[in-house]
């Protein structure tokens, strides 16, 4: 017992260490997003279960056309166990977590995948990918059941978005992405961007601009978690 591996989330001993670094009770405790969300960006409307929302329902930002993505969905709230799982994947190299996180995305945010042609992982800059050894968004994308298209390149290193206030994030990623040569064969496609966390949506919007300019018919997005302003 003294040397048993512990859960990344609760630090308790793992009953089945070979099943992954997070225990099953912790997985079951993840705070999922409610169904009452903006049709565009996926931001919860608040009010909890039973909230009556007229369809189609869009938040003020989406009604003003501030997002280039047709539909964005996330599985859960970026806190607690889900935050620990994403950090374990992203910073500790626990890549086995990608499959379970992708399953969560399919089960609770997978409507954006219906009718899509391919998923597009948000790329890391080459220097960051060399340092990390992998791209966590690509690891998630591989388990979502659609072809994985590396349609984007990160052409400029940027400050991590988590280190910046919301107002600076769009400027930070301006011009940071370009279409890869693979995109030439996917003109007219419906593409789904894949990332680990959505906060303001600035990175996803910057990627969507490039894909639409390169010929995509529609760009959607799916993430494992979302940092929410209104608590569901």
C-alpha cells in the first residue's frame, strides 16, 4: 500500500493502476456542462437544470458575429478532476488519459462531430512540441472516430494563452496559424477543430479564420473542457 500509485485527482491509492492514473470515482465526479448552452460558442446560459431556453439560442457575442465557428461544444467544466486530467495529459505526459478524455468528449459534446468530414487538432509551435514531445490536441483527435487532418501549422510562437488576460488573447494569436498543404485536398469540407480547453475562444477563432480562407465550408469545435463565466 505504501508504494501503490495514487490518483492524480484525489491522491488516493489506485485500485486498478493499469486502467489509468485517475480512479473511477473521480472520473464519475467530473462536472459536465448542462444542455442549456449557446448554440454557437457553447457557453452555458446559467440557471441550472430545467432552464427554459428558446431555440435557436445564442449568446450576445455570437449574435454580434464575434466567433467564426458555427458550433462549439465542450464536455465539462475546467476545474477539479477534469482540470487534473488535462494537466496530467498536457504537462505530465500521461498520454493514456487522451482516450478517456476523448470518450468523454464523444459522449457529452459529440453532436458537433455528426456529419463532419475530419477533425483538425490545434497545432503547437514546433519549438513547444519538441519540448513537450507530443501535441495533446492531436492525441485527443485520434480517438474521436473521424479522420485526423493536420490542416494547420503554427507559424509564430506565442505566449501561452493561460498567462494572458482575456482582452490580449486575440492579439496574441493574430497571424499565428497558416494552412498546411494538406488542406488543398479538403476544400469544401466540414471540419471540427480539437483542443483541450476553451476559454475565450480566441485560439479556435484564429484557426477557423485560416481554415475558412483555405476553402473549408464550415468549421466547428470540440474541447474536453471549458472555462465558464456563468457557473452551470
